[in-house]
């Protein structure tokens, strides 16, 4: 089990009891062995079970601190080494946010941090800088930054409550297996073609799609503002990263309930990892999964066209002609009719999604003047089509890219507020991250890249405003397939 042994838990509880003998007990938390932090720093061992925090006196604001769990390929869970902090009243219900504390890192809880204000419903009882935490090999250290408002800490000894996180995450994987209902594996030619043709039929009449003057599916999708977006960046054949997102938070439940929309900003295919650029099998499996999701949730799953969503000969990575290799792989493994159906899908994909609360496209805001009607008729405008799928942020070494003025113009053309968030993929800004907020110094301009091997980012809206969330990459695919085939997660 990912949690510590009974002996370790008892030892941890005894440590707390010894601390309480020297400190003021806290009656504000309805848990035994609660202590009120004073002016001195307090250090406890790495938590062997969850901790409950109360920021502020009286009712205050409660947070849960728990070890982060990750699933292994055999279906068992292990600790990642990080700890999560979240509001227990909302975390297990619906789409919500959380904070992560990594080893050798510190975190100050409080209203001063704008990201925390979006993630947590901090009342005025919480100070601007309330509580500092630091995680190290020596344990977890607490430093009360607001003695006047106070902080209480207590262990959660109940085993059933302590393992809530494990049961919750397991239920997510089981829920996805039930919702999709099929293994993610190589399909026979006929079955693969039938799946893609069904998707193309949906795309011909895609919900919320604006049509061209002659009745074709246009390049613009206008979604209701009530739908909570789940933005996913360029996946580049990282099927596990999409499975992680679908089995975390309340994302799958939001799709099933009709309260959320999954928006993939293109480039799901073509591996990005060095040395694997020629491998196309995972790209096929990932597109099969996206197709099944589109058929299962036609009004709540959307895929925007990216520059890699093509068979063009100039699509390459590390000198590998991925566009041509992708076409050849589909032809060889699934036949000419499937290849042609995929080409038809590319012709049917939208380029831009807009609502009253956000805009998204694959690459960036066009530098050319483009009206709303132009965006709908984008297939008749090759230059505009190319810019929406290929442009990158303007930099000193890339002066032809887009900049703040282009983002402002796109917002005006689409009739949204000047501060409406704009989400794109295509341009990772550093080699070790998965998302960037206010990218390029442009306020409310965010970039996602979903193909990192160790983490995957998502941008969503848990409390009315878009926030970034990051999850560790996990080998979910074998766990999912085992569950679909045998009804068991564990090998």
C-alpha cells in the first residue's frame, strides 16, 4: 500500500502528542492531537498519513495535506515524493484546484499569491502570508507567518479517511474504462475505418460549429460560456498523458455531466521524443482514443487542427519527414480508404474555439487582418490557415511571429472582452516545462505543451477563472487495458 505501515502511523501520532505537550492544544479543529502553531518553526517527519490544516481562528479555512499518489504499470499506487494541499470540501467533488509542494521546496500559503486566490476560496480570516511550509529529507516544516490569525495542524488517523485519495483515483480509472468501453490497442482495418468514418459523419454536423455561407463546417466553434474548459496541449503520441488527465480531478465527470468540454489544441500525432520520431503506432492508438471520446461526447470533445495534422512533406522533426511517414503508416497498416478518410478528417477540423470566457487555437493570433467571417471561411484563405497552425511568438530571432497587438486584434474580431484568456499550443518556451502563463509577457496569453515525458499540464476553470494544473506522467495505458479486458486493475 502507498501509505505507511501501522507502526509508522502510530509513531507519527506519538510524535504529534509529544509536540502538544509543549504547545497549545487547538480546539478549533475537531480532531484529536491538534496543535496550534506559535512563533517558532515546527518540524514533523514526512507525513505518514494526511494532515488537516486550519488557517485562521474559529471556522477559519480548512486544507488537507496528503502525499501525492501515482499509479504504476502493475496497477498499484506509490508515493511520488510530493505532497498536495487542497480544500477537502471541494477536491473530491467536481473540477477543483490544488497546490503541490515538492521535496526541497517551500510554499507560503496566503491571499497574496494570485494563483492561490484563484485556486482556493480563502476568506478574510486568511492572512496575505499566513503559513510557510518546507519539505525536505528532514521532514515537513511549518512556520506560522500570522500569529494573530493563527494556524492549527492535526493528523487524520482514520484509516478509511486516510485512503480516500487512493480509492478516489482508482474510481477515476474505472470510470474511464466504463465510459470508453474498449481497449486501446491495434484495431483490424475494417473496425478502424468504421470508427473514423463515424467521426467524420459527426464532424460534418459538429455541435456549436459555425457554417460557411455555402453550408460547410466552418473553421470556428463557438462554445457556451457555462462549459468549463479542459485545455490540453500538443500530445505528440503521448497517450498516457491524455489518460492521466482523463483520470484526474473531476474532468471525466464534467464531460459525462455536460458541464465541461475537453479541448485538444492539435498535434496529437508524431512523436516528439528524440530517437522516436519515426514511430507512428502510438499516434494511431492516441487518435483512436480521441475518436472514441468524440463519439462518446460529441458536444463536449473538440480537436483543433495543428500543423502536424497533415500529410505534408514539409512536416519534419529532427530531419524525419513525419508527415510522409504518417501517411505511409496509415496506408500500410489500415489501407488506402483509411488514409483518405484521415485526409477528410483534416479537412473537417476546426481551427479556432471561442466563448465569452476564452479563445483557443493551435499556433497563435494571425498577424494578418482577419475578420470573424474570415475565420469561419479559413479553408478558402491559405495564408490565414497557415498562420493559425504555424505562427510562433515573436522573439528577437523570430521577428515575423505574433505579438500583443495581434492578440488584442483577434479578441476584437471575435467580439470578446479585452482581457479574455487566449490559449495556444505549438511553441514550448523551455525544455523542462509543460505550460506557461502570461507567455511572452502578454497578459492572459497561455501556452500548453502536452508531450513532456514526466509531467502534463492542463488549463481549466475550477472557480470561475482559468488556472494551470500539472500532473505527473504515469503508465496508465496498461492499467486501463487490463481493467477493460479482465475487470481488474492490478496485474
